[in-house]
């Protein structure tokens, strides 16, 4: 097997699985018709923003600025826990149900 054959195969595999590339999904329009992907990208962006604010608060010397940053983090965390994550869970269940229609519903007896 030559180097050209290997490169050709690698390119074919990369093109086949290119739609699953996380870097391209985060930078581009995230699956315009898929509400799960859009909400997931939004939640991921909110979490990354909170992590950045926490790092900024850790480095900040002004106590008032630290309090303000921590309040923003708490508000975002509350919004995520109360609104976005339950909605994301519901959408995930719908998405899995749409992908695997042959499975019977779960019974908790």
C-alpha cells in the first residue's frame, strides 16, 4: 500500500464523517432544522461563557466586580438548570425516539 493510497483512503473517511466534526458545527450554522443541536450549542456557549467569567472573577482584585461576575454566573446557572437543561432532555428523548422507533416504550413496573 503506497502513501497515495493511504492519503486517498483517509480523505474518503474524512469526507464521510465530516458532518460530525465538532469544530465545524460550533463555528457554522448548527443544523438549522434541528432544535436539539441549536439548544445544545446555546447551552454549550453559556457554559463556556460562565467558565470564562469564573476565571475572570478569580483574577479580579476589585471585590465589587467579583460580586457582579458571580451574580451573572448564578443567574446563568439558574436559567440553565430551570429552563434549558429540562428542555434539552425532552428534545433528546424525542430525538432518540425518532432515531430508534422499533424499541417499545419503557415500563417502570
